[in-house]
């Protein structure tokens, strides 16, 4: 599908191609870096190597109030509910406003899983620990898995309990977590099937797994082709479509109620990174849109949003699956 791709984000040397599966339409990197070379694919300036800011309920009392009100009625975070008889009504009304609903979940969507008192949550590929720190603030007991020692050290410095390695070699007991999440991780692994089955083994019956990954079927990919940032060779080894990700979970015979959505929250980022690479040759270069670029960006986002419900054009795929009782 694509030939002679180079790393236009971190300048890792090499020449790659992406092959498209004729059956499921997923993309696969070829050649795949051997395990001993994987650390070389993540430059010292990779974003997970930087210390994240501490989490908070909001930058103002109003934001914190609305966030607590919405999360308490939407996802069961009753311990975060502000005082007042009208708070539940305010929370339910706020849920009707998409912008407030998104911000209440810290723009993380289903990654902010429904609350369970005393619940244990595992993040696979926890990076700098920013998500784990947030969920700990919200009341979860959190653990992480991270193959990058440098990123794991950043997460540990924030107080997170992190296993350095992969899901396959982590020494957690079976059915020891109520929620397992991964944000833009499954596209980095050698064996997605093993990844899903290993994660499922760690979930309690009825536990939830949430996975977010780039969408190989997105409008951005259709329009921008090789200038799509989410291709990201040599770090992204596999790129899923909504159909192929659903099939991966369903064929594991572990999960029920597999739900797939394609959020559009990253559309602005996808468009601007495409503009940056066209101007400078680097996806991460600073890009300041002019009037024409802003109009083009607005048109792109409008078309993506209007067609997403039918064509699944969002930049990300979000899969939420519940483990079936044995």
C-alpha cells in the first residue's frame, strides 16, 4: 500500500512499507523492528519521557463543580459529587451539552470507566503515568505496565506502581482487576491477539476493557495517505479498522457486549500535523494556520463529523468490551 516510508516525527533511520490486508483492511508494518531494536524507535524526546503536570478536577471552581456533578450521575463517582440538592439535576442537564460532557471526562471518553468502590485498574502502556495519576485521584487503586524503562521511571516518580515489561510477562494474578485500559498501545505490539487474551485473563468476570487506537479507515487517512501522522513508522506495527478491531475482541471468546465507536476529538491534530509535515517534512514541527488553512480545517472537521456515524471516519477507534462470565 505504501512504499519507502521514513520516520518523519523522530528521524529514526530506516525504510518501511505498510501492507494492507485484503480481508480485514488493516495495515501492517514491513519489515517489523526486531525486539532488541525497539528501544531505538523511541527517541529520548518521546512525549512519555517528560514529567506530566499533576491531575486536578479543574482549573476553576466552576469546572471542578460541573465535572463532579456530571461524573457522579453519569459514571457513579458519588464521592466526587458537590454538596447541594440541585447537583444531580445540574449533572443530568449538563450531560445534554456535548462540550461539557466531553470535558467532564477529561476528554478521555470511555477511558474514564464507571466507578467501582475499592476497584483495581490496570493501564497497559502507562507511559508517564498521567492517566494513572488521574484515575487514582478519582478513587481507583491503580497499576501500570510499561515496556519503556525511561517512561516507567517517570510514572514511578509520580507514585504509580509500574511493572517494566509487557502484558505477557507481567506477574499479576488472574481476575485481579475490575478495569483494564490501554490508550494508543495495541498498535505498538507484535501480537495483538495475545495482547487481548492476556488482558482478558486479568479481568474479573463482568470487568471492562477499553482500548483506543488510530483508525486506519479515518477520513484523514483517506485524504492524506502517506502524510497521515497515525501511520507513524516504525512505532506503529499494526493499524486497525473498526471491523478488524471488533473481530479481534469477538474472536478471543473472552468478551461480550463489544462496542466500537470512532471519536473525532483528534481531527484538528490530524489536520495540523499533516500541514506541518507538508511544510517542514516533520510531523511535530510547529504549525500556525493561516486563513486558508483554518477554512480547510473547518471544512475537514465538518465533513468528518457529518459522515462519521455512517462511514466511521473518526481519527480514533474506541473499543469497550465486558468480560463474559464463565
